[in-house]
C-alpha cells in the first residue's frame, strides 16, 4: 500500500524544518494565497486543507473569497493585485470557476512565476521540454510518491488513463522524460479502442479517467503498480456526510494483484497539497539559502 498521507506528512515536516532554517538566516517566510469563488463542497475542503498545510509548513497563508456572482473583471483585478503583491510568493485560483467566467483567461492572467498550480501555458510548455518550472501539483505528487517508494519506472510500460490538462497530459510528459519517469508511455481515454489490452500489458497504470471502479481485475497484470487519481463522490448512507470518495480503480478486487497500489482516500490526494507547498517554497526568493527539499523538483 502506498501511503500518501504518511509521505505527505513527512515531506511537510521537512519543509517546515527548511523554513525554520530560512527564517533563522534572515530569509523570507513563504506566503501562499488562494482565491475561492462560491461554495463548492469539494473546493471548500481542498482550500481548507491547503490552509492547514501552510500552518504545518510554517508558511503565511491568505484566503480571498468571492461569491458565485463575481464578474470576470473583478477576478482579473484580484489576480493583477496578487501578481503585484511582493509579499505573496505564489497563489492559486481554485477551479472549477462559475460558468460565466473564462477559466483559461484567468489562468493566463496569473504571473507564471507565481503560478504554483503549474497551469500557466509557460509552465506547461517549459515542463514539456524539461526546463525548470512549476509542475502541476497532482503529477508532481505522483512522481514524488514513485520516487519515495523506490518504484522502478525506467524502461517500464506505463499506461495513463485520461488526457486532462491537469493530470493526464502532464503525467504523460513527466513519465516519458528521462529525469522523471524514463518510461514507455501510452495514453488511453474514453475513445481508445484497445484500452483493456493496453492496460493488461502495463507495468504501471495511472488512472485519472474520473469514472468510479473503472479499472477492474481483468485489466491488470500480476505485479503491476496502480496509481489511482480518481476522487468521485458517491452516495453512502453509512457516512455522516452522506457520501464517500471513490477511486477509478475497483480497489478490493485489483489490490491483490498489485505490487503497489494507492488507496482512495489517503493516496494521491494528500500529495497534491504537499506538492503545492513544495512549489511555493520554490517560488519564495531566498537566493542565499541552499535548497534541500525543493531542489529535487527544480
């Protein structure tokens, strides 16, 4: 079992130690800001966890809230203000945004040097050709987990299920690159004709297709490594909230066949927030400080 929660806790402790050293040497305390629009349950939880992670890492954090009816111009003005605020090292605009707002326009308005979510086209482009950049949080979290568990990726066959801009595409780029995965990568999606056959040959499957229990035991070969990115809310009367988080992998029947597998929850999720902290540390201008935790991800 790949324990993302324990790994994230360990990395946050390392970051906190590094921040203490930075501040002791007269450096700047990292400052992460988050912009939250509306009251989406998932976004509320995610942003709350980011604020808690900032506390654990010794960061300063700011939360800026807007109601659902905020205009695109008001949001762009907020982004501009954060771009020009010298105390803010990195910031995120929590997605999804209301339908009347052009998400891409907001993303492109963010200064790429403060884009700790790694969504700006400049960061995406730099990542694609292996230049230093902010790597989007979920793919960076997955790469970090694979490295921390010493899972061999070089030369392995890796199948990625899903082609989103946030997970599927950047994950494929990273797993392909020599400095990260160095694997042979196949990207499958809802229209792939040979999806099951591809999965059956894979040494590593990264499932980010957004369909609960999509990956079943007959799609997985013995000894495969499974990374489950799915987090779909499904009704569950036994839970206080009335729902539970369900992954893209049918865990109970797939797990016995795997050499490694991430659970949902407690796998990739905590690492996503942890990666955001690593990116914020990297964005903080402390040139005289020797980088430890973040340098592996430069």
